[in-house]
């Protein structure tokens, strides 16, 4: 079996955005990197930093309907589904609250 060609770099675009006490994260992966844990590692590392260092109360993520891999990733990372928002063009939304925010209700 011949060696696979090198994967393109960088493997993904991680786009964090914050307004007020809420942040939003989006990930775009090259097809060769999908299913390799890159998005999980990136969002998993961003989440505690966003809560502890930046002081956000919540992180959100939105994706197109039918994107089963992203929905599964959000569940694994502790995000919960939220109703669609009128200011977001894609229908599937997820939210993860900071531990302090979850304890406060």
C-alpha cells in the first residue's frame, strides 16, 4: 500500500467569537481530518479556557440540520440542544454553560 499524501495544514479553522458573556465556536475541517478527533480536541481545549480565562458564562455552537457527526460531538463535549434562534441562519443549536452558571441555575 503506498504512503498516503501528507494532510493539508492547518487541519481546521476554529472560530471562537464572544459577545457579552456568551461565546460561539465553529469548526471547519478539511475532509482528510474529519473523524480524527481534531474538532473534539480543539473545542475541548477551548471550553475550559473560555470559562476560566475569558469569563464566559456559556459557549454555543450552531450547525446545519442533518449533521449527525457535529451533533454527536456536541453531546460528547457536554453541550445540550437549544431551540433555534431567529438571529442564526442554521437550525441546530447547542449550548454549554460554565460550571458556575450551571450551579446557579
